[in-house]
C-alpha cells in the first residue's frame, strides 16, 4: 500500500534532502571530477560509483516514504468503547493487545498511535519528517538503508573533494574560486549530514539489538519478551536473506512476509 502524508514539515524536509543530494552530485561531477580526473579512468569510475550511491539513496528513501510503515487497519464496523476513558491507561488483554481510544480500535502488541499520521503503527519507532512517514515494522529496513547510503555518500564526497584539490591545488582564475566555493559548501553539507545520519543510524541499530523502539524507551514500555539472538532480531527487520543483501533496497534477496491483521466484527 502506497502512502504519502500531506504534512508541510515532512514535504519540506523531503525537498531539502533531494536538493542537497542533487547539488552534491552536480558539484562532484561538474566541478571536481571532470576538471581533475577526466583524462584518467578513475574519473569515469568515480562518477559511476557516486551516482550509483545516489541511485540507492533515491530508491531506499522513496521506499521509506511511500511504504506502509505498519498501519493498524480500522475495523469494518464501529466499535463501542464508551465504558473506557482516555485518561486511563489502555487495558491490555492476555495476548498483549490494547485499545486505542483515538483510533477507536484494538491494536496489536508494540503498536503505538502517531499524532501526525493519526493512526496506530505496528512497532512504531518514531515519526521522521525526513521521510514524511513513521518508521515502523514494515519500513524500518528502508529507513536504515537510506541512512547508510547518505553516510556513505557524505564520506565519499569529502574524499573526492580532498583528492581533487590535491590533484589541482592552484587557485589562479575565476573557475578555481567557483570550485572553492562549491567545495566548501559540499564539505559542510557532507559533515552535517554525515554526523546526523551516523547518530540516528547508531540509535536505530541499538534499538534493534536491544529489541526496544524509541517510543518504548521513552514510555518505558518494554515488558519481558522471549530472549532472541542478535541475528534473529536483525532478521525481523531485514528479512532472512544473507546479511550481505540487507542493504539492498529491493526485495529480490529478502524472504520477509508481513502478516496483516484481520478483523472480524
């Protein structure tokens, strides 16, 4: 199911993301690689690798943006919860299911209500404006892939900036001044985005290995669960394919099925 939120903040963040990536691509190719490496095979190789990473950023980001994060479906008929009050904590049955008074429906264990999406999300970690979507059970893999490729692109861009100036350090004319301005902007952009995604990526990996989402950590809602190995926890997010395929934003190598909830009312 394709979803897209009409959230102004999220739409602006998406625009900033693509503007920053496309600008870095333009500067690296036009002002750094072509002037300094066009006569060698390394220039062609660097352009191909850089744009391949940009491609993976676009695919993983679009999948994180447009994928269903795990929206809990609403019942086909209205349900009466008039005997419950929103001021009281949701009642939990033996299976861990609770009642969401905002959605007026039952929700499975580890599902939480998002005030921006206005729906309950399965295994909700947080709502991220950079993908204009919640990070939940069904799209967390794509979100982590997006973070990884942005971090990789940032490191690669900084490396190419340094190498291009080592190959052509002189500043003798207007073209070199333009190159200098673009290089400084790309370096600042790469450092900021690189540190940002590194921090979020480490937090995501920690939450997976600890089997605790950000929402559960804040609410201190993490009851005892059956102990699982680190590999099993990672496979719940990335699928049962080989670990080398976990960073592929396509479903060719994965073996992960999502069982949707069914409601009989």
